[in-house]
C-alpha cells in the first residue's frame, strides 16, 4: 500500500464514521487490483516480463 492509500483509508475511517469499513476495504482491494492490471499491461506492451 502506498502512503496516499493509507492516508485515504485512515481519513475515511477516522473522519467519516458513516462510511462502512467493508466499503473502504473493498475500494482498497479494487484499487490494488487495478494497479496490478495496469502494471501488467505496461510490461506486456513493451514485450518485457514484469519484475518478480
């Protein structure tokens, strides 16, 4: 997780108690999946293998 993502999660949980924790965690998981997808596409476009 990046510092910005951690900051956003803490803000969502601390400053807006009406937001459900399940929603916040779902968003975090979705974001990490999309980042991985973008990373994979980035390397695939260049014909390279992603670093392990």
